[in-house]
């Protein structure tokens, strides 16, 4: 009987700890939601940092690569590189830009010590939003609005967007005519896959 009572007490104690832990996590999520702040992934923060650098850096270039490293205090250190081939190595071209930010994209410029907010200049888009932006971008450049678009997640923080239209021939067979291909990151920066030119599909 004693051992049964001890088991019940131990189980209740364990459940109590789990409940407190769960409540703590929910409180964190609620706090973030209440403040209107979005929590960003490391990949998203890297893209945002590149866009921020392009808008504020002396060279106004969009870095090819961002090396994002989690720190012991839960923040992220982002190093930007112009040469993606050797990014983070001696063969890479360092942009001489380092940002230390939290999961909300806010922090400091490690070089100047000034406060920064990566969300001021950049927005992180969904695949659906990137498709719409790509359609608008194509229209502005070619005076034709592709009626259809789809996006393939490349698993590296970029999406390949195909712009096309469905055409039905005289025999009733439907086929697709592709207008364009863009590979862009979640901030809308990338390249035209057909020409190799850099593109910025932001409005």
C-alpha cells in the first residue's frame, strides 16, 4: 500500500513538472504573439541580413552567402560573404559585416555596435506570395501577366518559381507554355534561371 501511494505521489510530481514546463513554453509563444513579433528561423534571418546589408551597406550589394551561427545565449551571429563558393573559409570574400540578432531579427551591428532591426527593410514571404510577386515582376518586364505559377522548395532557403499558362489546342489537348523561371530566396532576391541575371521581385 505504501509503495502504491509513493508511486502515485511520484507520478503526480512528474506530471506537475511537465505541466509547468508546457505552460512555460505556451507563455513564451503567447508573449511573442502578444508583442506582434514573429520568430524567424536561422535561414530566414540569413536572408534578412543580406537584404538589410544591401539597403544599408556602403557597397549596396546583395551578399551571395550568409553564415548563421547560434550563440550560447540563444542569439544568432550572422557573417555575410560576397563569394558563396568559399563562404566562411579563407577562400571566401568577406563583406566585413557581422550582425548579432535574436529570433525576432533585432540586435546589434558587431562592427559599429549600433542597434539594428532586420525587419525594417525586408519581409519574409511564403511560397504563394513569392509566386504572386514573380508574376507581377514578369508583367512589369514583359507586358504579359503569366496566369499560372508554382513554386518548388529547394530545401536551402530558396524557391524555384515557374511561370506558365495552360493552352488548349484545336484538338482539345491542354499543354503548358512556360514563360519564365526564377530561383529566389524568402526575401525575393535571386536570379532569372533563363538568363542568369540577378532579380529582385520585391514590389
